C-alpha cells in the first residue's frame, strides 16, 4: 500500500494558519476603532481595502497624512493566539490525538506612511522554540515592502519587496479561519509513488509570499488589474533570475468596492518556472483561476476555483504526462453586530495516476469582545483519499477554541 504524506500535526497546522494581519497601530494613529477598516478583523471591509491599496493613506487626505517620523513612537503591533486545541488524525488506520492548551506564534507588524503617496509594511515572525503548550515558529520575514501610490493616477501603483501577491484573491493572512485554504497551500504532493517520491516534485505553493514587484490600478470604471514579476518557487536556486509573473483582473458591479458591498468577479493567471525537488533544470507550470465575492448584507459568499498544471518532469507517477490538478473553495460568512459565523468547503482533485483527492469542511463562530480581541470556536474535518480501497482514507478532525488578540 502506498504511503501518504500527512503533515497535519497541530503545531504545524497552527504555524501555517497563525499569521493574521490586524494592525491596531493604524487605528491608534487616526483614533479609529478596528471596525473602521475591518468588517470582522482581520477581514478587511471596503474602506480597509481602499486604505491598503492607497499605500496606508486615507483616500482623499493624502496631503494631510503624518509620516512615521512625525508620529510619536514606532507604529508597531503584535499579534498572537492562545487557547485549547484537539487534533485527531488517522494515518494508515492508526489514530493519533493531541489535546492541549496552546500559545500559537507571534507576529510583529510595522507599517505606515514615509511621505506623500509613499508607504511601507513589514511583517516579521520571530524564532520560537517549541515547548509544552507553545507552538514552534521559524524566523521569517513574511512581508517587507514599499508602496508607491498614484504614480500619475490610481491606474498606476507599485509595491516593491516581499508581499502577498494579488494572485491570492482571498488573503490567507486575513482569513477568518484558523484552517488554511487547501488549494493555496497545495504543492502537488499529497501522494507518494512506489519509489517513495512525492506525487509532484514542484515545491511552489500559490499562497506563499514572494519577492519582486507588483503594479496595480483601478479607476472610476469598476475595473481593477494587477501584474507581478516575482522570484517564484522556494525550490529555485538562490542565483536563479526571476521567471514568474502573474496577471489579475477584476470587475465590480453594484454599489461598493466589491469587498463587503457590491459584487466582484475576477480572473487570475500565474505562470512560472521551478526546479524539481532534488535538483535539475527549471520547468514550466501555471495556475489559472476564477473567483467571485458576492454580498447581500449581512451575508457574504466567497468562491475560488483554480486549475493547475506542472510539466511532466514534475510528475513522479507518470513522467509521460503533465501533472494536472484542480481545486478551490466556497465560503459563506454571516456578519453580525458582535459576532461572525462562517462555513467553508474546500477541495483539491489530483490526477488519476495520483488519486489522492483532498476535501475539507470548516465551520466556526467568532465573537468580538473588544478592539481587537476576539473569541473563536472552530471545527474542521479534512480527508485525503488514500487510493487503496474503502476504509483507507486519511482523516483529521480539528477542534479549537482561541482568544485572538493584537495591540
């Protein structure tokens, strides 16, 4: 029977899900509460999206913005989670279980204005050694970018450095859920061949932050675009030149900005080159997607579908075929005055020669206690088809209750 990679131990799962960008330093600067920019933090509302796209400047007040050098102190925010988790999974029919109180990670966030139409944002995750009740965390510069807004008009804006690109149409860093979007983290390798090699040797994951440059714009008409040129896969060599680019287009109709009011539909394409795990020359891959963000207060529906293709050199099950897969998610959110409820179904369909399809259903409640302090209850069930007959599927059941806060 083939073995399946199933790395969903609780510490790793939470390390992936932990980054969540809510920046109270911005609220302190303007004397706002968090609901000014967030419909349910960390999820941005229409105004928060405009504020971010405008280089962390209030639209229409660019001439009066104070820079970080004119403000007292450093615009630093910290974010963490603490609570109780239960994680049960059954690899190869042998059940394993984790039940414990957990402190999960620390995000250090700095951002603001350097000058008129010039902003910046930093997100640093410090090194944390794992211990009983403390999730481990590798040191990482998650984001570090400069923003140049309105280079002649709103049609021309640039973000340079390390960032979460616009090809990720629903931010994994601003997700309401602790459980990840499966399709964003999928690198084509849930199954393992008879030789013990992963199903696809491509290490690229769509949700990873990237280093490069992004041009984006919008205008009076309900159109948005983004173009990025980035370094790409973590499997590339240090001295490999950038060979990845993405295109994003969106159309907004109705009253609003397509975030929490109005309706938005979009198309995304990511085209790159990567070296197979274990070395070798670079080969091509692509990700093509359709998305929709639909609003009818107090409900919000998010939908994403992505089709992926890796060159045959990545396919360890059948090197004569390209490794092709598809997947996505649909999420329904309900926004109340002090609470948010969410339900999401996500899936990944792997090629027939791999046959390790993934599905996940997530449901939860987020109670907003203060600004920004929230209690979150979440249940998530994940299944990986083992391809070895009835009863061989791998399952995980995650239950978590957390206090989520930033200051």
